[in-house]
C-alpha cells in the first residue's frame, strides 16, 4: 500500500504500461500495469506530483478539494483507504463484522463495517496464485520485488496443483489480457 500511496507521476509511463515503485528498503521495483489500470490512470485530471491523492472533506468553489498527498506515516501506519476499502468489501458481499462503539463524549453510537480481508491479503493471494501457475520461486521473487527467497516463502503458500486451471480460468475472465498471456506462457 505504501508503494502505491508514494507513487509519483514521474515514475509512471502510461504508453508503456509500466511504473517504478520504491520499496521500504529504498530499492526500485518495475511493475507492469494492466490495461484497466492504465485506463483508470489516464482518466485522472493531473499528471504531476503524487498519483493517488486524498479528497478533502471541505468543499471549495469547484467542489471537493483534492489534496497533494496522503499524510506521510513513514510507512509505519496506514488507514488512508480504510473507508473506501470497507465500502468496496461490503458492496462485494465479502465477510466481515460490524464494529459498534460510542465515541468518548458522545451519546450516539457509531457503526462501521470491518472486512475480514485487508489489501495486504491480496499480496499473499497474488503470490500464491503466481507460484501455482508458474512454479518458479525466482520469477516470483523478481516479480514481487522481494529481496530473499525466505520472504517469498512467507507470502506464497503451496496450493494443490488441481487449483491451477481454476486460477487460470478466473484470470481469463478478467480484462487483464497481459496476465492471461503470462498464465498461458506458464502453462507451456
């Protein structure tokens, strides 16, 4: 998440569908952008500074005010997309729980949906599916930007081989043809 929130337009090449993200260790990692991501980024109204910016709740003469960057937590915290993530998970019907509390000094209780799935869980899923398809730890290490095979094994779990075709079929039903292509290469 921190790599995405720190992404600057100077590190994005939309025509080439590539971006450079900077890892916690200060190393760069090159990533391929799926067509749906290129399309979404191309629709943003600005091309300098941070790619992902918070919308401030204050309204200016032009409507909602766009901030310059998310608050810098030094990559020690998060929560910048908590509400949007919870809303998307709830709308998708994903499991979670409702947190109910009464804030200090207030009489009215608040309720918020807390999903079981976090954005970081998706990195584990991606790594597991990648290994299930390609069976190549070195490729996974490179594609995932990990420094050691030990780190790769923390993320990628062994899936039974019979799930491989199901993962590939699911990916074929997305609008990410470059991923499908890489899956087909892995199938040979």
